[in-house]
C-alpha cells in the first residue's frame, strides 16, 4: 500500500521552509501532495493559479511530490486522496498551539487520520509567508528566503504595485 501524505497550505508564497518540509517528507512517504488551499480567510498576494504554478515549478525536481488544490474540509480531501497522514509545519510554540488544536479536531472528525508535526531546518525556522510579504512590500530583498522562481515572482509583484 502506497504511503500518501498531504501537506496543505496557502503557499502564498512558498518559502524555503515549505520547500524543506516537502523535500524531507518526500524521503519518508511514497507520495506527497502539496495541497494549495483554494479559499482562505487570509488575503493572498498571488491568485490560486499563480500559487499553483509557482509551487509546481519550485518542487518540480522532487519526484514523488505533486501539487493539487483543495477546497472545503481538509479531512474530506485526505479521504478523497486515500491519505492517512497530514503534514504540518511548526516553527514556534505559537504555531504548535494552533496546530495542536486543529490536530485534535481532525482526530475527532476522522480518528484514522494522523497529523505529523515537522519542524523546518533551523536556518528556515523563522521564515513565514506573512513576514516575507511584509519585507517585500517595504522594498526589502527576500530572495534568500524563497526558491528562485518564487523570489522572482514576489519581486515582480511588488515592482508592479509600486509603479
């Protein structure tokens, strides 16, 4: 039986922290799906199509990683994909608190789904998409925090907003 794990997020934008977790989880599972959230309470910098394209391009070199979208209840998406493991990145204790609550709710919704908490490499542990957008909006160089294709897209997005 193929071991499938789902790594969900808005990936707006996909950071090196996200990439690190995708790469490392691909070494643990047979198949990883980066599930890009279609709808989100967050205001996004990139459209769904842009987030999909950027994420696909960034992880193209990882053989057993696929990028897909989901909408609605994440547990339903896991079931539809035949996955039993949900990967969640945890950078700090504040992340853990939120993720722990979600994991418990998900366990109540489907006790067969396991949540695997992974910490990014310490060099990426402080990176968040929100902070990246804040720095980029103020004209800062965020290239060191993002895959090359994503860094170019972020730079282009903010240079368009400025002109």
